[in-house]
C-alpha cells in the first residue's frame, strides 16, 4: 500500500493516478494524525478514482503528542492508548456522517492499528445520536453502524478482556468473520501472534481463515493459493 500525501489533495490524487495501476500496488494508505477533514471536497476526486480503480484506502492510526488534547497526557502509555483510537474515530465519524459511503458505495475503506473496541463504542454513540438528530445527516439512508459494518479493520493491537464474551460481542458488531484482518505489528512491543485469532472458540473455521488471510486476499486482490516451492 502506498502512502498518500494527504496534506496536499492534488498530490494525493496524482499519486493514485500515477501509481494505482502499477504492479504490486494493492491500495493506498493515509497516516491518521491529520487536521484536514476527510470529507473535504478537495479529496472527492481521489476517492472517485480509487473507487474506479478498485483500490482500497486505509487510515493507519498513530498518535501526536503535540495535539492540543493529547498533550495533556504525561505518560507514553496514555498518549498511546488514546491517540491510536482518537484520530481514526474522528475520521470515521466525518466519513460516515457526511455520507461518503453513499457517495462511494464501492470504495473499500480500512482502519488500521486502532484495535477493535473503538469501533464498537463509536457505532453505539453514532447510532444513538443519529436516531435523535437524523436531520443532521440528510445523505444517510441507514444507521451509521450499518455503514461501519461494511468497512474493514485490522486486528492489531487487539484488546484482550478477561471476559471473552466482551470480545465476542465486539467481533459480532464489526462482522469480524468477513471484515477483520489479522495483523502482527511485529516487532513492536505490543505485537500479536496469529494465535490471538486462531485460539478464539467463538469463531467458525471459515471465519478464522478469512481473518488470517482470506479477507486480505479478497480486499487487496491477492492470490490466496500457496506458493509452490522450487525444488
């Protein structure tokens, strides 16, 4: 996946146009600490081009300790825990509430390295507000959570609550068996082994296969067949 220079909308469009059809390019990625809203009209032509090419766009979470709100934290663990969710939550909210899933229904959107619980939480919050202020979202034809369940998520760093039923509910909310992709983030200190997925008793065999590679093969247009070893 190629990095998109998102701070320059024209450069982002040119990057997709110049490299979207190159061999080995499976999609494009935005680093999430951004202060220009994703629904800005300047990005519309880029989203349209990505949809036309069939290439996904991913928002890769990170933190910015200089952000005005996150600068209030005084420990790395604090900014890490909050920052990796915060920026993706903002972009997801703008993406859905401003009707981008309706404008680009075939555009595959992925959210990377925010864990999973933020999506579960945001679905409930947005649905709750939407039902009381539907007029604020004139372009939506469905609840926000319904659009979010059609997007894709990476597993890392996957929260591991002691009560496994909480994790099971989270998987159910995001349609994990078809929308989640395992990622390791190795060699970072919070990396995940494939066993964090494989050992979950509530997943079906097909769900495990999808999360551990099948869904990624579909989204990125990869051949899921094993590579034959040369003798």
